[in-house]
């Protein structure tokens, strides 16, 4: 059977990528229902060669929708997810609105697919898609945690301007072309710069983006004891987010065994050959759906600790691909 699929935020960078990925992966869509704010009403979204006109969300519009992919920000999700769910749709929500709600599963299919279903095997009505910087990290950490038990992770991110959507990308292009705005989209100039400030600062001195990496990782991995120490940084690149990790384990590890473990784990491509200058980069991860890992090496000072470098396309595996992979797991169960 084919499904009626709505995309809320259909004209944004993630929403458009969701439609592209549904199409690329041959997801069985009988009708696409693109939704967005008043500003985008009437814009066309081309899907499988057919134009679909963007509407504004309403209770009516969600009637008969099987799957609703949301990427229009937390307040739109808070308003419309309960409505869509009440009308019978399963909502896969890319905003932060429900991620830490104990009644809502937060899912990365390679890590905790079992959380998608209730005890009767029915799909949960609202499913949260994690933050981009969390998704790529947990895909890499899961097999390592299962095998060597992680004690602590220190992570620094190098995040693409597209994490802030089209406005984030346009801001870099404008600044590079010499247009300096009155108010910077990335708080400070991002062209030729690096800004260690993503989302707002919290009372504990961390940013909201950093605390997402802490709290979401614990929830997805099902381990409240995991200690994660993040610093998140915006850099002037497109294509993907990079993350440098220092991971301390409970157990000893053999580096060759660890490398083969990562190579054989789902969703991961190891690109690690310093002799031929091979390691992942944002440009080479662009438009790819996997998580790329390289620079795998033992910590110089602590033998139970590992250094590695992880890159993924933040609009794809960090957002749209993960959401569509969740939807794929629901096929046949709706
Ligand atoms: C960012 N993590 O990169 C955000 C996007 N969800 O700004």
C-alpha cells in the first residue's frame, strides 16, 4: 500500500530535503501534502515529477494523513502535532518540542528502533527526531558503548551554517559578498570566523545545543550515567557537521578490532587512511546519508581512551534521512 504523507515546513531546507529523500528511497507515497506558514502558501513542491501546492496547516488538512513529517520549529510542532495525531497520523517531529518528553520516543533507527512501538507493537503517535549533532554522534557511540562501555565523552563540534536553515546559509553568502547586516544571524560575523555559540546560553554556562547533546544522547542510548562534555561551534562551511570526540571506556580495546566493529556497524562508513590523506570532511559527506568516521586513534596519554572524527550531512542523516528512516520502520505497521 502507499501512504498519504504530509510535510510541515515543506519549503524550508530540511522540509525540501525530506521530500527529496522520500523520492530517492522510493518511499510508497500516494499523495504528498506540503504544508508551511502563510508566507509560503501556494509555493509548489515538485515530488516524483508532479507539482504539489503548499497549504497552511489546519485540522481538516490532516484528515486521512498516514505520516506527518514536521520540520517547522518547536512552536508549530506544539500546536499541530497533537492535532495531526488526533486525526490518526503518526507524527515524526524534527523540532525540539517533544524530544525530552518521557512519553515520546526519541529515535535513531541504528540505535533504538524498538522505542518506536508501544507494548502492543503499535507505532507511537508522536515520535521525536533528535538534533543533528546528536544523531551522528550516537550512531558512532552505540556499537562502542555496547562493546567497551563508555565512561565519558568530550566532544567539540564544527557545525555547518545550514544548521540554521536557509537564513544561516544566506547569511554566510551575504557576508562573503561583502554585505554586513545590522544584526548577525550567527550572533557574530561567520565569514572567515568560528563562533562557539549555537542556540542560547543556559544558566549552567553551556548552550542549549550543548545540553541537547548531553540529554538526548542519554535518552537515546538509554543510559543516564553517560557523561558527555560538549562544546559546539559554528563554522563557515556547507555540507555537514564535523565532531571531534575523545571517548573514555571502562574496558580495554584493541584498535584493529574497534575499527572493524565500526566498519561493520549500520549506517557508518569508515574513511581512515592517513597515508593517502583520507578522512571525512563536510564537502565529501554532502548529500550522503551515512555517518563518516576517520582519524581513529588511541589517546596518546590514556590507553582506554579513543580519539575519532565524525562527519555527516546535517540536513540528511542529521535531520531528513533519519526522519524518513523512522518512517520506513513503520511501513506495514500503520
Ligand atoms: C544547528 N543543531 O546546527 C542545529 C540544527 N538543528 O544549529
